[in-house]
C-alpha cells in the first residue's frame, strides 16, 4: 500500500493531467466541428463543402506547423510552446465569433486555431515521455483518453450552447473558459523531471541519465533527426497516421449532418458523435498499455482494421438504432488508431529526443484530417450523397492497416548507436560539455 501511494504521488501524474486537459482544449473544438456546419450553412447560406473546408484549412495549418511546433518544444520547452498556443487559441476563438465573411472563418478558425492546436499537441506528448523512464504506455494512455473525452463532452456542450445562445456565443464562451483553464495548467506544468529536481517515473539505479533541455539537448535532437530519416519506420509512420486520419476525419465532419439528413434531430445526431468519442475512451487507454506490453504493431493493425470495416455500417443507416450501433462499433477502432504512436516511437528509438519525430507524424495526421474533411464536404456538394465519402473513409483506413504490416518488428531498437559520434566527440573535447544543463538523473 505504501508503494502504491508513493507511486501515484510522483509528479509525472500531474504532468499527465495537465497534458490531458491541454489535449482536450486543443482538440475538442476541432473534433466537435460537425456541430457548427448546419448553423453556419443556415446563417450565411454557405454550402456544407465550403464550411468543411475551414476544418481542412485548420488541419493543413496544424500539419504544416507541426514540425515547427516540434522544434519550438525542443528549443524553448513545452511550457512556453503551450503558452503561445493558448494566446493563439484565444485570438482564434474570438475572431471566429465575430466573422461575417467566409474568409474570416478560414483565417480565424483555419489559421489561428490550426497553429494553436499544433502548439498544444506536438510538444506535450514528448514532454510526457520525458517524465516516464518506464510504463510510458500507462502515462500516454491516460493522456489519450482526453482525445475522446474532450469531444464527447464538448459536442454536447456546444450543441446545448448553440441552441441556448447561438454559434457566436458558443465560440466566445468556450474561448474564454478554455483560455482560463490553459493558463492555470501552464502554471503547474514542468518540461522535465530536471525542472522539478526529480527523476522520471520508473527510474531505477543504473539507468543512464538523460539530457532533457539546453544546448546539448538541441544538438542531440538534431543529430537524432539526421539518423532517423534513414529508417523505413520514420516515413511509414507518417504515412500510417495520414491514412488513419483521412479515414476518421470523414466521419467526424459528416456524421452529424448525415444523421440529420436521415431524419435524426440535431441533438440526437450530435449524440452519435458524442457516443463514438465516448466509446473510444476505452481503446485510447487500452491500446498504449497493450502496445507497451505486447508490442505496438499488432495493436495498431487491429485498430485500423476495425476503423475501416465498421464505417461501412453507415451505408444505408436510416434509424437512431443504426447510427448508434455504428457509433459504438466505430469508436472501438477509432480510439486505438492514433493512441499508440508515443509507445511505438519509444520501442523503435528508445530514449532519443523525439519532439521533431512526433511533429512530422502529426504533420501526416493533419494532412490526413484535411483531406478527409474535404472528402466529406465536397463529395456531398458534387453527388448530393455522403456514400462516396463513407467508402473512401473505409479504403484509407484499410490501406493504413496494410502499411502497418510493412513496419519493422518492435522487439528491438532500430538505431541504438545514433549518438555514438557525439559521445566520441565529447570524450575527445571535454570542454565541449561546459555549460550543459542538469540532466534528469542528476
């Protein structure tokens, strides 16, 4: 019992909570975007396709900005990156609430909120990884729950706010509350155990100390990126994240308007999106834990396969029961689709600095979300039906499953000696280490 209490008193769990809530704030406004499509179409006379392009624009900006956000996390730390993201989030939400023309939506929602999400999401997960020497699957699983919990809560909250006030008030209220929450969390956040004068969770005697900030850390991160780009996994994981996100972005954007077109009320349709997000909570937590114990490759394959096959349940769905059966089945695969990346990166590359690596993978994810959103809106504009988009969603998810089969086994680190040249240079020039920062093990 004493050991259990000591374990859960570790500051790593505070970092997990802060990162989880940050993910909720950063991702919820995007995952709940489907709720805004009908109000904006009715209010301005825009087509569903042109409105959904704002979602695409936001994800493209996140994708393009993700490698930059990864560098910002390395150079300045996740805490300062999240503060910058909070500033952009507030501007984007307030600007969107005041829009009067379509390009305003693309600017405030697409550009500002897209950049804010990159700064929320990219530096946070590598920072969490620095706090875990072992049991990263448990820590990342708890963070990934927020990716399902946030939308599950926010979809209903925003649907309620839109009915109670309007879409403008919804953006204003969520913008102010989200900003206040983020500022409070940033006060508690620490970039690494060194900043707290402690060791990472799971540390045991004999573990090699890790540099987690400063000039040496930046140099190691650059050296690692030079080596990792020669591995198949680096490029394939970007591609896999892209394919999986195309698959579920179609659904996240179109399922609410599709359900209303099939006779469901706006509140009931929003409940479909909330349900699949809520169901995803289980696999968002379970897949990183299972991946940590059993190897991530097989866990990812099953998740992508389920996401691709269950989406076909939407074809011909015309009742509340049919939509909720789909939401339950799809939520299982959807929850596991992107939840294992932090763990598989650790299994492939060990304790190497992975901020930029994660940034490139999220860039692939962002481009996939953009393409999926475009499929959802434009296919309806062209055909008057969402069936084409549904089939494309399934195809892209299943292609992701095939790509996972091509990954290397996760039983060994792919480039264990990537920093040998730097270590040799340091030994030859002892003075080069002067001014180095305190490491997590000091």
